[in-house]
């Protein structure tokens, strides 16, 4: 997590500030247009054209105001998928509650179509437009545009770690142009970034170079010195970001509590029961609905498997679930019947590292199986595992028994939650990922999961499945 202290703007206006202002303006305009259009069309059956337009304008104004109230157009949410999604969702929920109050308390005749059709459709369309807008911004940042000029302050080790992490994620918009270290003795660069001066020179460097963000890491600068730096940066017009030494821990697990003049950073050590209940309800409901919708697809795929290769249509395999409990996972069979017996002979051709076994052109996979794997259709029977409580919609990849036996201590935490039909590994490369990358993604999910994160992963899963990227 990076805690941001906002500073007053100065006369200079860097490129990213202009971009963020335009981004917010475009987002607000699109939200208003979508809300007005959806509301007007929905009410057109009940009211004449003039009244429908008036209600559309009022609905758009209220919706945009609520999104703004929940921070949907703030510069810190520019390009931030979870932040934008949460602001839209909270605005929609608030609007539903407001309409309920109008209908049940003040007896205002609120059309049901407004709640059941207009709001869900409008929110979905707004989210889709934001997604397109965010992808455009991320592509621009990948090319080096709309970046925040950043200076990292801290010791060589901590600063090097932060520089490396930010370089791997340019879509967040941080371009590190320099480093300030405690001592200049023989230090010319850190992580490939030039050293601009000592810690005492930070404010002058910010003013001279019109720096947008100062990232403080490590323990050298803290307490009263960090507070004085925030005062100085306020006059310089830069943002102050503190990167604590917490690896792969982010919201919603972190909360700042002002106590006795201190800012206490509380780390949540267990998921609240209400979040667990919400996840279970969503998993069960969506899995049941998906099973009904995809039942014809599963039946057709099962018939294709039976007709094109000898053996059963479904494949049962023992996997390890939550807290190390084994369960039988269901899949549509994509390999020939003797696949398990032939695995040992193919170990030398495996492309996987660690305990993973995978091949881009596995000879054990049938022709129908390749199609099923490409679009993840072979995973659909696992909806039954979700209904039985063995799995969740989103979670770590369900491991094999031999994989768990080879786990190191920290990897055991993958078993802290139910394995998922999809997860961060699914939307981040699928079979293209190595063992280390898969473990990092699974641990990141286990430590930071939330209902909002699950919804975003489900959204990205649909895109990954449709493109077939990384599946073999």
C-alpha cells in the first residue's frame, strides 16, 4: 500500500495532471450521457417524451453527483480499475436506496423498470466505457506518456526494490527519474536510475525538476522528519507517497487509525465473517445460474468427447482444497485415457518450472480437447464443485497432491482459501506463467482478496477466455 498525502497545486501543470483532469471530465460526461440515455429510454413507455427527457437529465445529474461523492473522478483514481468500479457500484447502490425511500416512505410512484433495468444496465455500460478509457490510458503509459515525474527517497536496498516494482507496472503512471539517498559516498545510481542528491536535497530537487511525486521508502526518513518533508512538499506542489515495508499487502486489509497523535497502520489478519458470507452467497448464486445457462454447452461438449475418443466424457481427479482437504474435481476429458500413464515419459519435455508440468503441444490432448482447453470449456463441470462447497468462483489454482507435498512453507498459505474456477493466474497469462509467478499471484490473492477483486477477476476472465490467450 502507498499512503498519499495530497499537496496544494503550483503554477506548473505537468502532463499527467492535464491528462487526469481530462480523464475525469470524459468519465463524468460519459456517465451523464449513459445515465440520461438509459433513464430516458426506460421511462419512455410510461411518460411522454418531454417528461422522459426531464427525468433523464435529473437522473444523470444525481448519478454523476453520487459518483463524484464516492471519489469516482478524483485524480488518484485515474486508471485505477478497482477504485472506479467501487465508486460506480456505491453510487448505484445509493441511488437504489434513494429510490426505495421515495417509493416506500414518501409514496412516490417509482417505476420498477428504473430499478430493475435502467440502473443495472446503466452501471454496466458506464463500467464498460471506463474499461475502454482505462485501457487507452494504460497503452499510452506503456509508451511513456501521461507519466508522473517521480523521485524515490531512501536507502539503496529499499529504493532499488521500489524502483524495480514501479518499472514492472508502468500503467500505474510512475516514471522514476531520480533517487535521493542518505549518503552520496560513491553512489551514482540505484536500480539504473541516477542519484540526484542526498535526502536533504529533496525539496530543492522537486522545485528544480518540477517533480510530481516523491516516494519515501525504508526507515531512514520517518517521524518528525517525514512530517516536515510533507510541509515542504505542500509548498512545492508535489505528492508525498510513503511505501511501507509490507510485501503484497494492500487494501482492504490495511486501515490507518489516528491514535494519540500517531498514524497507526492496522493490518487485518483474518477475513471478516460478513465478507466470507458475501463471497459464499455470490459463488453459490452465480454458479447455479451459470450451470443452468451452460448446461447445453456441457452436454454438447460431453457428447463430442465421447464420439471422438474412447473413454468417459468426464474426468475425475483428486485435488487439494481449503486447509489441505482433498476433493474430487470434475472436468470434461481433454486427453486420451492413458494420459496419466504417459506423463512420466514426457517429463523431460515439460515447459513448466518448479512442480508444474505443462506442454504447449501435449500429444496426450485430443483434437476436441484442444478446443475445449482453448476456451476453458473443460472447466465448466467445476460449477458442481462450487455448489458442493469444494471450490469457489475465484481463488488459487486447485493443486495436485504431489504439488502440495513439494510446497515450501510460505506456499502452504495458498490452501488458506478455497481453490477457484478462475483467479489472478487465469487473467494474468494462464499457462504462459511459470511456477514462481503463479505462486506470487495466488499468495497475492489470498492476502488481499475482496468481493470487488472477485468481480474484477470474473470480468477479466471472460476476456481471457474469449481471446484464448495463454491456454494450451
